[in-house]
């Protein structure tokens, strides 16, 4: 079974530029998560989708971050414009549902550096 | 405030030694997940615990959840260089994931 796919793996941009990340979850997984992991910290949730609907985006900085999952499968996360403090690893995860016993499986992440 | 505390922050052990990593929550846990992360890579799922007093093992790694469901430990027996990495605990504190993560424990295993 294929795992969670993410691209690109690495991205370097200058502040105020825009960037987009892509995630393809495990086939059949209804729930998709985007996490931000700053160096030395644990991952922090940005947004959670159930199929193509948003379940939780309370920690998403909506003035600059946006995410969509139009057909309930792939998802994109966008930052516009980027700030220095956005430098982090962006992790996508998926699970069959969103219950407490549903394990989240993570992709390899996209490492973003903002100069 | 930090909901999930991990200790120690870093650990250096000699190959063949045993070690324990702890994860403490300020809330009762619906589920506790252990992941391993290598630098620059994603999280690899290790184990999930749900019931108070539960214990699971996989190869040389054992994880336990206390009876009150607020503390978990990860124990590695006879550590090997392949065990090196960052160990993260993630907690479901609402019965509806997403997870809240600790800051991680960086493990180095030296020959």
C-alpha cells in the first residue's frame, strides 16, 4: 500500500513570495491533516479535512495560509505572502476517519526555508 | 500551556543499553501515539495505546499507558544505532483527532 505522498520535498523562497505544497493521502483515507513543525518542536495542527470539508482550521493563520481539498482526495496548502517565521517542515497526514482509534500516517514532509 | 511534556529532551546511550522516554499529559488521554522521526523525514508510526494499563511491544520497543491514562513510557531494550532518531508522543485529548504532540526526545546511540 502506497503511503502519503508530498511534494516538493524542499523549497527555498524569499519573504513575501508565495509557495504551495501538495499532498496525496493513502487511498481510501477520508481524513487529511496539515501540520507545521518548527525546528525543535513537535508538529502543530494547521487544518483538518474530513473528505472535502474543513473540520478544524482554528490554528491556521488565515491572513496568509489557505488550504483546499476539492475532490476529497489530494490537498494543497498555500502561503501567500511568506514570512521568515514560516520556515518549517510542513507535514501531511491521513487517517481512515477521525476517531480516537484511527492512526494518522504521515508523509515525508516539505521543508520550507524563507530567506 | 504545554499539554504534553516529554522527558528527557535528549538522550545519548551506549549501544546495548536500555533506555526509557516519558510522556506526561495534563489531560486524560483518549489515545496516545508514539512516532519516530529521522532528521528531515516524516513521522513513522510505532504504537498506539488507548486503555489504562495497556502495554504493547514491537521488536525491542515497549510502550505503556498508566492506569489514569495521563502518562506513557517508551522503553527500548538493548539499543542499537538503528534506534537513533527523534521520538514523539502524540495525544488525542478530545476523542476526535487531531493530535497534540510533545517536543520530542532526540536519541543518539553510540558504539
